[in-house]
C-alpha cells in the first residue's frame, strides 16, 4: 500500500542492526557517518520499527546551520498573558522515553550542539534551569539518542567523544538487488534493476528510492 514502507534487509544491513542493537540496549548514543543518500536515516528508522516502535513514537528532526539550542532542549513561548515552556527534540524524548534521531548533527555551530553534552554522557543528565527546574530531569525508559552525519561533516571533539561512531558504506550487491526485485517491484520494472549493479553506494540507494516510488 501507499503507506507501507519497504526496506531491503541484506546481510550488511543485519550487521549494522546488530551493532545498533548493542548500543540501544546499553543506552549508548550513536552516530551513523556516511555519504549523502546512502540510507543512514532509513536504516535507523527501519531498525526502530523492527523493535516495535511506530513512526509517531520516534522523534526525528533534520538540523541546519540555523538550528538553535532551544530547538534541541526547549524554550519559553508566549501564551496568553504569560509564557509556557515547550520541550525541544531531545528534552521531549528524554522525558517521554522516546528514541530521538537528529539528522545532520554537524550542521549547527558547536555552541549549539554542546548543549547535548550532559545528555550524551554516562550517566546521562538533563538540567534545564531556564525552565526554573530545581533539579535534573529523570530520563524515562525508552529514550535513546541516534544521529547522522555526512562524511565531510565536522563535529567538535567533545561531541565525538560522547558518541559511538559507525561508518556506513552500504555497497550494492546481487543480494540487495534480488531482494528488492522480489519484494517491491513488478515485472515491468525488473529490467531497470540492471542499472544498479555498476552504481556507487550513494547512486544505488537513490535509484532504489526512485524504483520504490514508481513500482
């Protein structure tokens, strides 16, 4: 159906999932590093969905150079004659026990992402004095931090040292192409699969997305 996601699970994908599984159950924050289009976000989403999470139980956001610390951790917004505190991506997931995926983690300035340092430490802590909170928040069970970074993305040493880094270079394979054809493409599209054999990893997954759309 239109709303159904098709994901090609190859031996390489299973290997990455096994590593993610270890990090998830040890509550270790992880970042997937790889070229644009290789499928970093998709592999994280598919992994969490395989664990039983629905899309509305996952917080996913794409960061830019304009992302602020308040968007990550929360801010006071006007409401009526006063103000109301609104959690950010990370503080919401931390408090509600939801996995958080931040794409392009290296895009914001270091002064923004350094606000995540205490959350990514072991043990993790989150203190928001801006909300007049007198003590650290309690991390709800189910919170997990994952992120993606392009190969040329630059992160501060403080951020890098708090993350388990996985380099993702999923290469096109006969297995992937065969499984793709069997799972989500009709006979009219089978001939198009031959173009994938000589593609780079980035080009391969871009073509996979295209073929899924037209199938």
